[in-house]
C-alpha cells in the first residue's frame, strides 16, 4: 500500500474557499462510485450513476470518473469492500480528485473509514443533494428547511470528526447556512435544531394562512409536480410570465411560486411551481420541506410533468409517485403531461399518449400543445366539481350570471317565477349560492 504523496495530500486537505467555488473559478474534481445494491437491474444502477453525475455538476464539481460495482450487500466498514476501496483510492490518486461521491447513503462509520483511506472528502448522495439545496435556497423558509436537514444529517457524524467539522469551506458537503455550527458541540447543535424547528412551525403557520386565504377566494389550485428538470418553471413562465429562474440544472427551483392563470373557459386558477423530485430523495429533505410540499397536498389538481425525451420515463414517473405517497398526496387528482415533445421521438411520443389515455403532449420551451393542456386542465377541474341544483328568481339575473362565471352550467329550465339551474361548481364556490340551492344531485 502506497501513501499519497505529501504534495497531493496537502492539496487535498486544503478546503476550497467559498469565493473560489461561488465564482466558478475552481470546480472540484469528483470520483463517482455506485453499486447495484438496492436496484432491480444493472441498467437502473447505471441510470442512477448518470444522474449522480448531473447532481455533482449542479453542485459545482466535475465528474472525472464513474465506477459501478456489482454488489448484493454493503460492506459494514467501507460499503464497497476493502479491496475495492483500495482500488478506488489508487484511482483517486491517479486522477487527482478532490472529492469522492457515493451514489448511496453511507453510515457515519463508513464515511469516516473512507475519508481516512482516500485522504479527501467523501460524501454520499444525501449530502450531495443537501449541498445543492443549500446553494439554491433563497427564501427564509427554504434556508431554514435546508439548514435543519443539514444538521439532522450531520448530527450522527459529529463523532470523530471534530477537526474536520471545525474547518469552514465551500466544497460539496460543507456548504450552507449550517457551516457556522460545525464547531459547536452536540448540545448546542441540538439547541440550534430545536430553534429551527420552532421557526419552521411559525413559517408553516404563515404558509397555511396564505393557503386558507386562497381557498376563501374560491379559486381552484393547480400544482405543477414532476422530476427535477422536467420543465416546470419553464411551463409556469410560459403560461403566466412569472419570471421564475430557469436553469438546465437539477433543483434550480426550491421555493414555490404561485401565479394566477386564466383558462380558455373563463375560469381563473392558481398555478404553483414546486420543488422537483428525484430518485431516492433524502428523507431529511422530505421532512424538512413538508410545509412547502403541503402546497401539493392541498392542490385541487396536480399537473405531473414528465420529460418525454427521457430514455426511462417509467422510472421518472415512479420516483415522483413515491414522493407523493410519502407526503400523503397520492390521492390528489393528476393530469399527466409529456413535456419536451420537441425533443422526443415521434413514435415514442405516440406510444406514450396511447399508453396513458387522457395525457397531453406539450413543449413548454416552444409553446406547442399548450392550448390542449389548458383545455385538459379546465375539463379535469370541471369533472372534479360537484353538481348542484339551484332555483334562481328571474329578477336575479346577476346570480345566474355569477353561476355561469363560477362554474359550468349544465341545464337551465324555465319554471314559474324562477329558473331551475343545474351547475357543476367547486365545493367552496357552491356555498356562495346556498340560499338558492335546491336538492343537490
């Protein structure tokens, strides 16, 4: 076994400064390591490793080599086994890497052992995604959520890492608002987490009040959901001119944006963008972002965007469905939308439309298919509304006009002194006309 050269080891131990990384002057050289453990097929493991490379690039690292190991169970000490770890250590030295990124979650002991062996930073998929979130959180709530998730992740890793945790840097796994807490002991760390949890309760209450206010305005809420980089922000901008930041990177949107949208039938809805999902989204993030994700739970309709140009759309759909189940949003009605149709193969797109009846193909980038999407959203919302019957006196033409504006009038029958009206209305809206209600269907 050969030790790293002193020059190499010294360079690896130097943490990149925040200025260097944030200004893009230095990109960490990353070695990526994945295994087939926890995946159904080798192809699925390979796809996950490709996604890890995209995540690393988003975090500011340059993947210089990726290694996939076929493995049934993880080694308790090094995850990939001592022999493979030594082989990867030699590869890391030869490629002069700054960070080793594992596509699986490492235990604190495995991470410590691997860092001693590699003599560079070793992070896992969870730490990588947390780092990306730390870079992209802009709102107060988003920053608090990310910091809490980071501290929950780091708490069990305090043991044996005092010197490393006390160093402040800006490499993957070290960035974010929690950096100033890395020197504190476990007690102060726990106090910080408790404060953040209290802050989140207050912020969540504010968000809940905003949601209640929107419901009182009787405006249906449509939420865009989908795998990260599916094009949700691009679609929101295209439909509402929201001006949301759009980047060809994973997790460029963390904080939900809500805008009004007018449908072709005259209805007005609230359209919200949400954080993108990903395979094996860390549980810490799902828990921390639960108040934000409640925008999805409380929606009347979810528009599920899928990248139609992807080679494995089923995996993307399944990843989103998994997170929706975890946040108790799997019962919310959904409209499946195939985005990036301009980049997809025509035959593959036709197959998807046939395989998923009722789905719609669009291109948020070019605007193709958007009239069909808006019509489908209107149809789905009307189908979800309940049918009520009203008796409206002839002198109350304003009420009749309001019924036409608020929902879909199905039948109008002239009676003696009044008009009998059957209309499909959202439940919250129907209450406004309760004094004219007859027997509901």
